C-alpha cells in the first residue's frame, strides 16, 4: 500500500518524529508492507539524514507546491506575473493532466513522476504539526492542497494545532479544503474551536494527542510508574532553547527569555550541582534555516565562568531515536521546543516547559505541569527561578503525574488508528490514472482566482 505524507520538514527532528509516528500508527492498521512517499521541502537533505539503509520504506521527494509553482521575491514585473503563472499551472493540471501535450510543456519529467506517485497513492496524509497558523504565510500550503484537489486526492489531516484564522482570505481558501478531507485530527480543543465554523461535518474532527506520543516507551514507563523507588539521579539536565521571531516586545522579549534561561542554568549548576547540556530538535543541519545551538551558545557565553565550566552545548544533529535515547539519561529537561518536550516524556523524563505557542500550553495541561509552565512572552528570571524551585522540590510527585499522563497520551495518539481503519479499508491500488478526468470529477472549489501575496517567507515551527 502506498502512502503519501506531504508538507514535511524533516530537517527538523520534531517534524521527523511526527513522520515516524504516522508510520507507526498506520503500520498498526495495515502492517509493515506500507511504502511511504514523503514530500518534503528539502528532500535531498532529508534522504541523507534518513538513509534507505536505515529507513527502507521511506522515499523522499520535493514538495510539489514548491517545484511546480513560482513565488515572488520582490515587486518587479516577473514577480507580479508569478501568481498568474501559478493559476495557469493549476488549470492545466486540473483540465488536461500532466501527460497531455500541454502538461508536458509545463511539467518537467521529475514533476511528472511525482504526480504519477500521487495518482497511484492509496492515501494522502498532510503531516501533523503547526504550519497552519497565521504567523506564517500559508500560500505554499494552500497551493499544495489545490494540487491535491486537482489530482482528486483528499488528504487526511494528521494531528494539528491550527488557527485561529482571522484573515478572510485564509478562511475562504481553507474551508473547502477542510470540507473535502475525510478525517481531521487535532491536538487540542482550542484548534477544533478554531475551525468549528469552517467545517460542515464536525463529526470528522477528532481531538487526539500529538502523534509523537505514539512512540512512547510504554513498557519502560509502566515499570517506572509501578516502582516505588525513584530512579537514580544522573546529575545531568538538558535545556532546549530557540530563537522566536514573534515574541512579545521583540528584541526586549528575547532578551528577557535568554536571561531567564541563563538564570535556570545558573541555579541548576550552583544550587543543585547539575551538569547542564543544551540540546534541541533543530540543530546540526547547515541546510536548515534554524539552529537552536546558536541561541544556546549565546546563553552559555554570558554565564559566569564558574558556572560555564559545567555547561555544554551539544550542537549535533540527532534523529528522533537518537534524541530519545540521549534524553533518557537526564534527570529532567527544560524544553522550549514542544517536540523536545514530547520526546523526553516518551522515555519517561520529566519536563519543565517553556511555551512559545499555545500548542505547548495544551500539552502542559494534559501532562499535569500547567502550573509550572513558563511563557516566552512573559517569563522573567525571578519567575523562572521560582518555578524551577517548585519543580525540583517536588520532582518525584511531578514525575508520577507525568508518567501516568504519558501512558494516557500514548493511548490517545494510538486511537487515531481506529479512526483511520475505515479509510485504509477503502484504499485501493486501482486509483484512476487520468489526472484530468479525476480533476473534473472532483472540482477543486478552492477560489483559484484569489491568491494572497506569495512573496512573504514561509517560516516553519
């Protein structure tokens, strides 16, 4: 059975963990014979990080919305013509197909091969995550969904944090996309509320835990939870940081956040005798736009030398499996990246969270640490010190609460399998191959004459 997972950014280890979790959940439904065609923003790099010898069922391809369409980078004549070119590409695909004479003129051979993969896919999944929020320009995502519709594919939305959608353009374009999807999985009730008036059939919208909780070591966590003895302390703590362009008060807000994390690191070393390691999900990949180790090094450079001797920065790339094995050896983690938090929880390591978007606040509620949550928009060094003190002082109480919550989150994430079973049962390799006819059978209805300014950068979470 052939599965497409689109809109991935696997250079981000958190995004890659979502992909592996989707694979794990779908395998519980259809077995290990599944093949996954992953349409990523940087497939060559992703294929290097996740090679065939280790991941034989994964095949990486360039995201079609980024190879078929053109996006303005300025305001010149060519840039103003690009949205018109994009509409023409969409019409050619929908009305004539990629193998027509006109299609061959528009689509290069590699793109036609990718389109053929779509035609023959049994299921299309748009990956989980936080990429449908208005902090980011959504045009590339919308173009991908337009392509899906033109080919006659209705993607399943894997666990999302999305919205709110305050822009009328985004609401107009996303509503028919949500209507066409056979299943929408959401990470929180807040996200479901954000699309409540944009979906005609709310019964297909289900709130389940983040997909990455499906990777939890439930046997190990269960044994820890059943044991009356706390685990032996390693004397090591990890901290995950990030730069955040949208923090309140801009540079002053980032300064406040950095000072707060520096205070946490100082207290951990000075008052608790810990060895501190900065490590995160977005690092060690030169081709990726984000490198959390840069922010970590900035913080470490400002530490008192006596403290800095006990602090290190792990700037290497780690796969999800490698990262989870690493954090298993820490007493606890202070996490800004949400999937750093979740992967730590998946191996039973407690987490003190720092939220930069509402998605982390929702996970904190579900795992019993909402009272300790630090908000990047408001955190101060005194607040960070106070909450760290409470967390360390009652670590074993929080650990037991967290372990129980992780077992529940795992069950919730895996419940997606039951929701997917009817769709997988309907899947057939005998999908119509004529893109044009398929497109006419399933008209896009995506307001193709309205395109937002496509020149703004798309930033990944």
